[in-house]
C-alpha cells in the first residue's frame, strides 16, 4: 500500500505552511515529491522514514528449511 504524508505532516517536516516554501524545502533537501491535481505535495512516507534512518521492515515469506542427516 502506498502511504503519503498528510498536508500537516509535510508542514511539520518542512517547517513551512505555504506550499511554495514546502516545495523549495523538499527540492533543497533532495526529497522526491509529486504535485497532486489539487495542488498538494505528495511525499512518500517510506522515503522520509528511510532518509531519517528508520529500519525497513522486510516482509516475511515462505522459508525453505532443509533437513540433513
């Protein structure tokens, strides 16, 4: 599932409430974003977490266990 930061979270991240200032801050800090049709800035939550050094969770799938002996 794709999870974007809310407009409030983008404001908290950038320290700015005006979208033009948020856009400039994101560009200056090399954080990728897209602009939605409604003009809001879309920033992936996972991108921010990875940039801040959060450990990424790996999905556990089936594991092969070999019996020896």
